[in-house]
C-alpha cells in the first residue's frame, strides 16, 4: 500500500475516522494506531508481521530487563543480545545472499559450489528502518539516555507507526515515546497543515519524481548508448532531483500523516543540493539516517578522537556501512566508500560559510552538487556494464536530445521547488492553510486530477527497497 | 480531536464525490455505462429488448442464441477475440461474428457463431474460456483474432520502468498481483477514464517511446498463440489464425487523426505509433511463419482491410462498415477452406 495508491486513499481516512471516534480514550487510541500500523504493514506481505512483532517483543523485554538491571556486565549482555538479534535478522534477510554470492565467486575459482546456501526469503519491507529504530531504543537505554517504556502497546506503536514504518524518517525513542504519553495535539490548523504536507509530498512524488522517471530518466539509464552526452547529463540531473523528490516527498507525506494524527516526526531533508561541501550535504540529506550513523556508529567507533588516520578509518567504515545499509550490492558499497573519501577531504571545510562571497558560495555549491551527482550515477546504475556505457556516453561530448520539452520543464520545476527559500515556502504554506476549508479542498481536488493525469503506472518509492 | 477539525478533508471528499456524480450523470445521459449509475439507457434497452441475443444465463456468448445440440450440416464457429468482436459502439446485431452467420446463409451454408469475445481479454484468457466452454458447445473451428491487449500488457512488462536493482536484489515488495479492489474501482470512475483518455494520453508522446515491442515480447505473444493452437487441437477443434489489421500503414502515419493517436496512447504508454505499426507487422509475419510451421489455416485480414481507415472507428476497432467487411472476409475464407478440405 503505497502512499500514492488508491488503497491508501481509502485506508488513511478510515483510520482517521476510527481514531477520531476513540480519541478521548488513550488505550483505544493506541490500539487503533497499532492495528492500523500492522494492517498497513501486512498489505505488503502479511507473513512478515510476525517478524516485526517478534523484534518488538524482544526489544521490549530487553528494555524491561535492562531497566531493572544495575550490573554493567549484565546490561552489556542484554545490549549485545538486542544487537545480535536485530542485526542478525537484518543480515539474514538483506545481506546473506549477497555474501553467499561473493563467496560463490571465490569458491568457483577453486572448483567449489556454495550456491546451495542461497535462501529464497523475500526482504521484508522497511526492515532496515525499524531495525535502526529498535536499536536506537536499546542503545539509548543502555547509555541511560532514556527511560524504558512500560506499555507494550506504546512501544509496539513506536516500532510500527505506519506513516514512517517503511521508509522513515528513522524516529528515535526519546522523540516519539514521550508524545505517546500525552494527548496528541490535534487541531484544525494542525490537520490542515498535515494535509498540506501530504499533498506537498504527493506533488514531489507523483508530479515531479515519477514524471522525471517516466519521461526520461528510466529510458536514459536503461540504454545509455542510445542517447547523446547532453541527454545523459540531463538524465543524471533528472535522477538527482527524482531521488530527492521521491524520498523527501515520502518524508513529507509521512510527517504530514503523523501530524494529522497529532504526532511530530523529525524533518529528513533540508535542501541538500545547496550544501557548500559534502560534510554539509550529510547534515541536509536523509538527516535521520546520517544522524543515526553519526550517533550510534561513528561516535561509537571513536568519532573525531584519535589520530587522523583513525578518524579517516572511522569515517570510511561509517560511510561504507551506510552504503551497505541502502542495499546488498557492490555499487552501494562503492557509493558509500566514495562518500567516505569525499568526507575525508571535506573534514577541514567549514560547515556552512555564510560570510563567503556569493560567487564563492555558488562555486562551492556547484562543485558539491556535481560531486554528489557522480555518487548518484553509482547509486542508479544496474551494473558495471551499465556504468561503463553511461560514462563512455558522457565522454563522447555529443549533442542533440531525444528528451521532450516537458522533461526539461519538470526538471526545472523540481529544481525550483528544491531551491525555493525554505522560509518563504513555509510562509506560503501557512497562508494557504488559513484559507477557508472549501478553497483548500478545491485546490486539493485539482491536484488529485493532476496526479491521475501524470501517473503512467510508475514504480513505488525508491527508498522502499532499502 | 473533533469532527470539525477534519473540515478540509471532508470538503475534499464532498467535492470529489460531487465531481464524479456530475460526470457520471453526463456520461449516463450519453448512453455510457458508469460505476454508480450502471448500464446506460441504450445498453439497458438492448439487454431488456431482444432475448434472442446473448449473453444469457443459458448462453454465454455475444450474438444470436443457439442451443448446445448441433444441427446436422451446420458449421459451428468459435470466435476468440476481444473488444474488436464485442458490441462496444455497435449493436450486437451488427458486430462481425453475428454478421458471419448472415454471410454463411448468403453463401448457401448454415453457420452458428459462438462469440466468446470479451473486451480486455488476453490470449491466455481466451484459451481458458475455450477450455472451459468448448467441450459442451463443440465448435468445429476456433478463430483467434487479437493482438492489441497482449501487446499493451507485454509492452508494460518489457518496456515499462524497471527497478534499477531488481536484477541482483530479492524483491522487497511481493510479486505484482491483479489490481486491488480500490484500484479497480478507482479505474472504473468516470473521472479517471476521462482524465486518462483526454489528458494523460496527450502527455504520453513526451516520453521516450519505444519503436517496437522487441524480440522477447514478440516471442511471448507468439508462444501464447501457439498454446491456443495446441489446446484447440487437443479439444478436437480446428484452430484458425487471423492477421491483425490496423487503420493506417506506416506510410500513412501522417494522416492518422490526432484523437486516434491519443486513443492509442491512453491504453499503451510505452510504444510510439510507428512502434505499434512495426510490432503489428512483425507479429503478423510471425503468425504467418507459425501457420506454415504448424500447418494452421490463416486468414490475412491485414491484407484485406489494413490501412483502410474508413472501416475503422479508431486505430484498431471497426466501424459498422468495418464489421461488415471483416465478416465477409472471414466467412469467405472459412467456407473456402472447408470446401478445399472437402
């Protein structure tokens, strides 16, 4: 059940109406959210509901035990149990076949066959996201940064909360669980604002990301040799804005849906292509993941402490694992390593230099954008041959375009939306939500017709695969 | 949280329902079947009027009703097709399978045509219908005339967006299933149909469209047709293939009216019009090769009417005149074939 599907159009209002009916009774309210979250999750594959329930149950139990346990050694054992279980499941479902395939390559050279080790289990939707959420809970509990959660229902809602379950933002327990212990703040203004964010996300996803994909990006990447260098370059620009609009659109819908229900989720994007260096990029792109990796991996490895060589090692390990988090494939590992190298060079750069002259800032931003663009090529290609074809095609410096005028218009619109000043966009949003309800609804009805118009049967959100 | 906090979404719901109701009423008054109002006045009148035409409970085919028992000396013809042989904009009495019976009579033969066509069917679905119903109705020959639905479905599969990393990663989402109930219902709304037909189809030419279905997709279609031949023979029925005819040939592309092009794009968002023509040409050649290899009769409808746009209501559906002509060509070929065999 994608956010841009007819099923969600039926599901979400139904959940909101039931939620409204039981709103004053805390247990029922939590119960409705839990049932709705599991129904949402099971719409992909009901079999894996047991997996998320098992993960929830174990981490809830570990949390209870850890709260009672004062002995450090026992607490550490409990933390290790949580890490082993969560990362073990993630490894089994997401990485096992990948490592078997690497082993198979080696074994074949020596005349052996290990292909019998492959499993045929499907990768559960959102496992990378909810695993990181539950891990943050037990790690924070271990470091005594948070109190343990006594209510199983509330903890289960935290793990499975449907707006952000399958593609984030990755929510930390200290941000979410306290909200569950107070009456959610639902007013007409907040509902309208949530609805506006949901539609903003749908515009990014359906009108911009999917249209970029179907008008050009998919075709260009599918057969790079059939396009000029110009088309390949603009296909890559298109992909940069497609992935931004796709993922930040999902985050907007998730944040908006949560806000309609009275909950706040952390922002996940902040105009990342305005970054003046790659270090800043990672404070603006997929913020919930990059901050998770920083807090629970980079700092755990030693962070900025130690020799320059050690810091570089910490950076590289963090980014390679960050790449691997996105998918069990070599291109994601190379993508992560590439960002690791860029971050090493960017370590000395200032985070954001407002004092620099405009021309300097523009130059830095353009350089950073194009460095990131190279990483999107690594991210998007379907294999080594596809990568070579693409780079070879770019190197031909050939002109001419097979991409339509509409493609360039949509690309310009996506770029404009990204670069539009955040404050101005928010003010515009606030003014819009102050309009009378029938006027807002008319605008949304018009947008829904636009969504139907531009939907060509596009694939689901890119980040669902992670 | 109170109901009035939801006033904007409630207004949105009212507006969308109001829009759909208004558009449905307009469509209904023009004679169309709609989601909420059901069959249009013309379809209702036709359904209530003449009981000598199917489909009925005891006769699941479009056209004049015949009993299951066969009269001696009658040639019983099974027509396996799609919207091309269904009464879409043409009454049941004027679609080509019905007219084939008249053509037979004019030639001094008695034929009973069992028209098992349904809009939207794929070849494999036509095979399933044949296997389910043919044993009881025992036709002599089974004429297969279809291509467009399969080409659209296959082009979605072979030319549509691919998950960039699906080749090396187990699918996180389950296998695609048939559209769910909300999706199917949504696609039956008049709003959806009007937007898709009038607006989306105009955007399709802005995509990078394919110039052909490609070898893999074409092989899939021809394999399905071969299955039809094998299954029909297994049921003791003589299969007959028919080449697919379209309104314009490649050299007439510029003459194709824009609305016809948009109509094509509203069903297939992957193939260019030239790509469509190329695909039809290649698949017709494939049908000929198959007919020769499997020793199956083939009727070249493409040679008879292809490119004669006056016989078509759009790129590949027939007008009344087209149905007349198709009935003549098919009947003549079928009867000739029987005479030769005799």
